[in-house]
C-alpha cells in the first residue's frame, strides 16, 4: 500500500496520506443478538483509529448500531 500511495503517478499529499493510511485500524464487533420467535435485535460496535497528520493527533471514532428484524411470511 505504501508503494502505491507513494508512486510517481499518484497526485496529492503523498507522505501525509501514506502515513495516515498505513496507521489506519478499523474493527467491527457484534455485541448482542436476541431472537424471540419472529423478531430479533442485534447491536454492533464499529471503531476506527487513524493518524491526523494536519492536527498531529491520533483520532479515534466509535459508534454503535442497532438492527431490528421481523420475520414476515417465513422471510
């Protein structure tokens, strides 16, 4: 990935983008599943961490999603 981002034909802030991309971490977790007959709920956490070269800081973002499902006519 570093070679691709630093290639001569790539235009932009090469070093900053390369450092940020290489320091990126992205993870998803399934925290909870509950199913009762024809209804269910799932809760997941999505987390990413990266370097912000312009701010000279490590940026962490995390959020949760909740999915509600219902089985209708066997689907």
